[in-house]
């Protein structure tokens, strides 16, 4: 076989046996896998990259008359109907019998499931062709939304739908820390799509899963669902100063604060206590789906082992206080959200296990951002960051260490 001259030739070569497939679903799975390579290598706006590729492919292959070429053109036009020229694509005279059934599916069910902490939500929709023999079996589209990083982390298309749905139901029934519900298809489309927009802009995709290979088909299936209402996005408003003060007061009067000795600390420790609580609240506000009450082993890990080292300068008193505050706040938030006792136990145990690594990272400073490291060095050198003259003199004396040039 001759070496393909263009990416379009390479796709035609890869799709040379498309007419031998058994049903429309198999052809759509082949098409989405081929477009997955375009999605994976795009550096930005991956959804647009797929659309542009299909536009170019349809233009470049408009005179190809082989059965494979006309069939894969039809498949791509079905998967990416907003590509220029897609509406004009017609099945060729040698089209397989399943060609008229491409994309002709109906929704048969929509569901959501996830962990009780709120770290991740999976959305599952099932679809069936009117003609199961020519179209293919009922199948499931699954999308995993990660609320800690604010993206659709993975998508998957597979079947049979009944088996996948049954496995999910059983998994959730057997695990107290998961939930399952029927889902409004409008909300399903809205949540998956808005997080996919962010995923499409990532420089580096999540390494595992079928995100790239199944992205085009998932997008085509989502487009068949009813459009979400404008108010479908449930944003939690930012806490006002008064609300934040009231929340801190309620926490310090809680049994959880008492359990960890935070309700009556010595006066010398009050500044560290309130600084640590402010860090906990600031971290909660930093998430795409911000919620100060959403704490879990994963959230605690992001905070104690990453965020706080990059964003805050802790002294020894703060470092000693922070794990106690995090354990108390996590327990408080878990009770406020009425999560199972197992969730509270699991989170507290995870935080306890993280403390040695938190101490190591605090000691080494290896996770500090350049700005945080500079402020930490200022304090270590006895410089008051609020004293402009002392600050200017310190910067001048340390210009080389900070990456600047030597003074003239």
C-alpha cells in the first residue's frame, strides 16, 4: 500500500473496510475513533479542530466515488453535522444497507450517579435505533464530570445498554457512598456539554479513558437531547463578608470544633486559627463549582498536599494548626450535608494519613510557587512585606537570586 500523501488519504486508508461493518453503530464507532486522533493532537479548541477537519475532508474527497470513500463521508457528516458541506453529503450508490440508519437513534433513558462527597458525577444516557438489526444494539453514552477540576474527564460509548445500566445500578446499591437517580435529559446535556467546553480547551488531555476516541460520537448523541434551560447551571453564590463571618462563628461553636480543640484556643494561637480557617474557605471558593461545604478525601488532598503550599506562606504555628482545622472543618461540613457516617470516618482517616506528607512538603518548600517562595524568604530574612523601603532594599540585594540582573 502506498504511503498516504495527506491526513485525508490516511483516513481513507484506515476506513477502507467500513462497508464491511455489520451495522450503523459499528460505522459510527469507527468514525469517532478516526476523528479521535484529530481531537487528541489539537493544541486548542479541539471541537473546532474536528469540525474543521471534517470540513476539509469532505471538500478534499468530494470526487471520490469508491464505496468506502462515500460511506465514511456519510459517517463523518452524521457525526459532525455542523461541518461545512455536511448537509449536502448523500449515501453513494454502493452504500451498505445500514447507511440510512446512521445517527437515527432515540433516547431510551437518562440517569446520573456519583459519590456522596460531590467530587464526581457520571451521566448516562441510553439510545436505541428504530431498526436494531441495521442500526445496531441499544447502547449507552457515559460522561464523567469531575467537579474538582471542572471538566468532563472522560466519555464512553458502549453496550449493551441494559448490561451497563444494570452494573451501574448494582454498584450504587452496594456502596453507601454512591447514589443513583433518573436524570432530566436537559440537565444531562447541559452539565456534560458545559464541562466538555472546558475539556476541549485543555492543552493536555487526561491520560486514561476513551475521551478522544469517543468524543465526536458523544457530541452527536448529546445534540439529540432537548436543549438545557438557561437556568440549568446551578451556581453557588460567593459568600458575603457577613455570611463568611457567620459560618466561621457557627463552625467554632460546633461539636466538631470542640472535638479538635478549636473552640477555646490560647490567645496566642487565635491568629493562626483564623488564618487557617480563611485558607479553608479560600480553597473552597477556588473550585469551578465552589462550595465551602464540599469536603472529601480528594478535596483534602488537593488542599493539604498542593494548594496551600502554592498559595500561602505558613509559619510553624500555622503549620501545626492547619491539620486540626482541616479535620474539624471536614467533619463539620460532612454533618451539615448529612452525609453517611462512613463518609466522615473515611475523610478523617485520609486527612490523618496525609499529615506526614503535609509536614514534609511544608519543611522542604518544594511545592511553593515562585511568589510564595519569595515571600517566605522575606519573612525568614526578617523583612516586613508591608515596609516598602525594607522591601525595596531586600529585592535589590537579592536581585540575582530572584532571577533579575545585577544592579548597575
